[in-house]
C-alpha cells in the first residue's frame, strides 16, 4: 500500500509539519492486529502514541526526528519513553523503515505502602463484614 504524507503549512509559521494521513494509522492498527501477538489494549495504546507523535508534528517517516521528539519530552518517565519506542518500532516495521531504537531503562520505583493510620481509616470506612476481614488481614500481617 502507498503510505504518503500530507504536508500542512500553517499561515504565518515558517516551518512545515509532516503529518501521516489517517489511512496510514488505520493500516498500523491492522498491522498490529494481524500479528496476533498483542492484546487489544496493547495495540490501542501503540496506535494512540503514534497519533500523539503525529499530532505534535513529528515526521514519522524520519526516525531521527522521532528520536529527537521522544528525547525532548522531559516530563515523560523512562518507562513511558520505552513504550513510545516500542510503538514506533511496530510502525517503522510496517513501513519498512530502518532505525536504531534508543534504549531507555525503566526507573524502578518503590511500591506504595500505606501507613497504619491509612489502613485503620480504610477499615473503619467499610461495612462490618469487610472491615472484620480487613482487620484480620492487618492483625495477622497478611
């Protein structure tokens, strides 16, 4: 299939943005579905991320522009950047583009552990049957 880009020029703006047409994004969705190795949530997320990059004006046909766009998002954690890289991997594979994917190491975070006050507040806010079970779990360390 022909994967063309639509070039839009904003009046008064000196640069052009390269946007992929909606048909290419639908093709990407079908590409992921046909592979059969991803859950529905996975390919929905990946398509959403490709749409986001496209909406931001990233030239999705230029892997270096994609790398630059991902790296410039300082508000994204490394885990999110890693997910965007995986999404673009599939997109580049579909289009036959070669790229050296950047590596982002996922930051390990500590799990949330509630204080004893918070656990007591939860127990007191539940019904008698549930609060009895929660109290048992709390007192036995389960």
